[in-house]
């Protein structure tokens, strides 16, 4: 099972062709894609058109789902944010910290195209599905 970050889903729903979307297509065909509640939220809130919203919601609801946040994850996410900051890296979005921490804690690889996840790979052991 893999988690796919919003950065890849946006390209997927916008019809962008790149290696990350290709990896997502392959994983969807294999049935190995799961989605976290925070990613589900980020994706769906971005749709302006109701028809596109319904189509995306329908597809995303077929995936295995994880609840990514709670008290324990809040603490682990804060610890990871601080660990990276001590090493000279400040992550811009709290949601990215939560997603990366969830994947690290649950040994789930993450498919992403957002460079903010690279420090998690390099310094905290996040497993990337595709090399950046």
C-alpha cells in the first residue's frame, strides 16, 4: 500500500503527464493506493466545478482510507518538525509534516512531487515511492 500526496493528485486530476502521475496510474491499476483524511480534504476543497468534485469524490472514496491525525500524531509531528528545524530545514506546511510523519510511523511509502517532503526522506527515513 502507498499514500499519494495531494501534489500528485492535483496533477492527476488536471491531466498533467509526468512520472509521478504515471506511478499513480500504475498503483491505481494494482489496487495499492490508500488515502489519508487530510489528503482527501486537500484534494476535494480544491475543486471549483461541482461535476469534477463529484467525480473525484467518487474515485477517492473507493480507496482504502486512513485517519492521519490525533493526539499521538500531533506529538510525533511536532517532534519531527522540530528535529528538521534543528537540522536547518523549516517545513512550510503543517499538513505536509503530518502526512510525512503518518507515513513514517506506519511504514507507508509516499508518492509525492512536492519538494517539502525531501527532508523527511533524507533526514527522517520517509520512504519515497519515486525518486525526486
